[in-house]
C-alpha cells in the first residue's frame, strides 16, 4: 500500500491520518482510495480510542485492463497517541 502526502491532523488527538491510498496487488490490479472528507475521526471522551472512519471514493484497473470505480468505507485504528 502506498499513501499520498495528503493528510489530516486531528485537532483533538494530534494524530496525522493519510487521506489517499493506492493498493497494488501481485497480479497487477491497482486500486486508489481517497477520503471524501478530511475530518472523519471518531474517538471516546478525552480523545480515547481514536479511529479514522469514513467514506472514500475508489477507482482502479484490474489486471485485464477493466476500469472500475465506486465508493467504500475506510477505517484506520490509530497505533497510539501522537508523539
């Protein structure tokens, strides 16, 4: 998986989330997912258990050349608090 330089920094938790991802599969299939909105972080009281969860657009090309596009849901569980 390859990420882009487009990020969102949470004003509550300080965690930096990537907003675009490219998935390259071994068979040559490639998908690009892009968050439709920056601020999609969920967290408990005081910023506990932060998770970035929200809608994304998806486009790509199967290994046979067939182009696809659609929508998806992205969920990223934070590895821990920002340093």
